């Protein structure tokens, strides 16, 4: 399921995985959960933002033009 | 020293333009780079230090970046190398873990058992919000965590993650798989009482 979730399968494998999920509610429920979890992790992680001061400091690292 | 020729002057101007453009593109990516950096290390302070070191080095070695290739991956490669240099153990020797690893569906099964019925997305989010992703992530051994952060938070492909960390794709997959299992196990401890 993992590579399918990550879209790292080739076409034939994708079709096989999808066919299985179509017919198997056990896997389908767990697949949907994995998708929700993945989305949630990304959202929770995105809450960690750069402080504006850091952005300024990075900007100050630019090579000065003469 | 003689004055630069017209050709030379044009070359210098073009190079300056390329460099300025490179630096601006790199800065535009800083939010995304930070999002990954923040979860690779333990604290905000460490992440900020790492970001400054990374961008200083990136700007110094801008000529070694091939235009048109993945700049975000290039920056993250510098960042992860700097992180290793800061005294962490070698990427190639993952720390042995005595963590009790659960199966892939452990979290799902526990949540569903606690609910007494199939889960819907809203309920899943509600339950997960009761825990802390950051705390759970911190429990994952760093070699596994690096891969999970790059793929699940940084949204890099297996191939990009492999390049960034300088490990084989097979290793990316196995570490990712274990990282996810450990993370889910930690979340289960937090949200299912």
C-alpha cells in the first residue's frame, strides 16, 4: 500500500492496486485512513513557520551588488 | 590592470544577473526548506542556525547548481549534510532501535476499536489533534525520521530523497516504512487511551 500511496508504482502496478481497492473494503478503509493521516501530518508540520527575522537574515546573506 | 573588454564586461553583468536570480529563487523556497528543517532537528533555534548556514553555503557555491534542476532538493542536500557535520552519527549506520514496532494498521485498528464503528475523516482528524505530531515525530529515530520528513512533509519522491540523503532508494523505502509504523505507534499511545 505504501508505494501506491506515494504514487511510486508503475502503471501496471497502479491498476492492480486500484482493482484490489475497488473490491476490498478492508483495505479501502485503511487506505483512506492513511490518506487522511498523511494530509494531517503535512498540515500539522506546515504550522511551523519561519520567523520574519529569520527571513530577513537570510535575505541579508545575498551577495551585495557593487 | 587594463579595463575589461566589452565581452568581459557583458559576461560579468550576465553572471551577476544569474546570481541575483539564483539567490531570489533560493529565498523564495526558504519557507518550504524551513518546514523540512524544523522537523529534522529538535528545536526552532537549531533549525534557524541550520537555515543560515545552509543559505550562506548555497550562495557561496551557487555556480555548482545546474540551472533547471531541482533547487529545493539541492538546498536540502546542503542542509542535511550540514546537519550531519554538526556531530550526528553517519547516515549509513542507523541506530539500532529497541522500539516495539507495531503493524501498519495498528493505529487504525485501535482508533476503530475505540470508536466502535468505521472511522470517518472528521473523526480521525479530531482524534489526531488530541496528540502532538511534533512529539510523536521526535520519538522516531533520526535516520528513519529524516526519510519521513523529506517524503511526507517535504513531499519529495523516493528518488529525490535518496539523492538528498545519499542512500539507495531501497533504503529510503524501508526506512520510510519503519518510520511511518513507529510514528503511528507513537500517535496511538497519545490518542487512544
